[in-house]
């Protein structure tokens, strides 16, 4: 697997784990779900924030 696909694959697997945790149970599973779904969202938001054109630039 090339280096280009490592991060998207990791984010996809993390999302899959988060979705599966939401289905599997309560308690600690909900924390795993939140983490598994929040981390990919935060990574994508940070990447978009860095690429967003600045008003003064």
C-alpha cells in the first residue's frame, strides 16, 4: 500500500469502528463511538482549515 492511502484508510477504519461501537452496546461503547467518529471529523476539519484561503492573502 502506498503512503497516499494510509491516512484515508486509517480514518475509514476508525469511522467503521466508531459506527460498530454505536451498534454494539452502551457505556464504554458510546465513548468508543464518539472517539471513532469525532477524530476523523476533526482531522478533516483541521485539513480544510489550513487550506482555506485567507482574506488578506
